[in-house]
C-alpha cells in the first residue's frame, strides 16, 4: 500500500500522480506530510521495529537463525489469514502464528544441523494452510497486503501493539541475555556448565516470533529480514564485541527504518523499497570495511612473522 492510498481526499493533491520527475524528490512534500498523524504513527512504529530488529539481529546471526526469521514471518501470514477467516484481529492472528511457529523451530530445531530441515518442513505445511485460509476467506488478494506490509495504516492500535511487544521482548531479553549469549557463542560449554540450552532456545525463538509478527504488519513478511537480519550481519563485519555489535545493529536498523520512511514520502513509493535498499547499502559498506580490516591485519601479521 502506498502513502497516497492512505491519505484522505483533502490531501490527495499533495501526492498528485501527474508530477514531473523534477518534483520526484520534492522534500517540501515530505515536510508537509510529516505533520499528519498517520505519518508520525508510522514513523514511531518503524522506530520501535528498528529497535526490536537491531537488538535481536546480532543474536539471530550468531545463532544462525536467519532461515527461522523467514519461516516465522511467513507463518505469521498463515496466522493472520486464519484470523481473517475467524473474524478476529489480524494482528492477534499474526502474533499467534509467528509465536507458535517460532516455538516449534526453537524446540525441534535446537541443534544447528537439524534447524533448516525442521523449518523447511513446518514452513511448507504452514504456508499451505495459509493459502487454504485465504481461499476460504474468498479474497486471495488480501494476502498481498500481508506480504508487503501496511505501515501507513498502522493506526493507534497497531502502534500500541508494537510498543507492548517491544517492552515485553526487551524486558525478557534483559533477564536472559547473559546465559543466552553464552549458549549462542559456545553451546557445548554452556550446556556442560548447566545452562538450559533448549529452554533458552525456545524463549529466544518466541521473542523473535513476536518481533517478526509485528514486522509483518508494518513492512510485510517478505521484507522483515531487512531489519531482523541485515543490521546484525552488517555490525558483525565491524566488530566481534557483543555489546558494540548490538549498538551498531540498532543504529543501522533505525537508519534503515526511519530513513526509509522519510525518503518514501516525496516520491510516493512503498516504504519497503527504501528500507531494504538502505539496509543493503549499509551491509555492503560494512562488508567492504571488514574485508579491508582483515586484509590489513593479515598483512601486519605476515610482516611481523617475516
């Protein structure tokens, strides 16, 4: 859904479709739109989603759960489709779908060598159910909105939902962070020291599922990875320090999320186009910086050994 489709009739002239290319980046349009409540709500929702993604992304990367993010996001669509059919809140259905899927991934895919196959099996079954629910609902096209997100129509209720989710996820993560990080970095040693590996895996998967469910409502199931994985992958190219990695990941996620929304206002393009592009550019730049550092380090070590 584009920005223009969500603006009331009185503001439709602001985003007239017959503008010339010279007006494509007219930031006076951006300044005007920033006065509308729905834009401010969308910006705050994306900022909260960026915070969630930035905090979780480094752990997702370290735990090699990128495919699980994709699976939880896709099965959030299944939950939302079931909610449509049942006549209940799509947000609640999406959360239930993502959390159930993530919990299954965390429990059955506790071991890295089993994780991908478990996710693939569960996701295929879940997507089949999603197609069935949408077909029974009678509006297959509704599924497209779930895949691409509806950030400009997030509303007060949607904003409250992501705010509550953010508080819950950050609170639980603060409690389990140290043993979770230990289990993520060296699971065998952690298990030998009595760390509850499987329980932590399930809890983290559920937290990830909650974040994915909110991401699906805002930027869509197909694009959640741009905020749930890419910032952490980019930060990992710059540092191995877990704290600094999380800080950088949050910064990258916020730049992509909020910056993507602001850039999308004037040209009347979907927010997701800019969110994914900014995330990708950040990752490429960080990858290049990391590669140069590694090259310099190897050269220094070689010179010292000579």
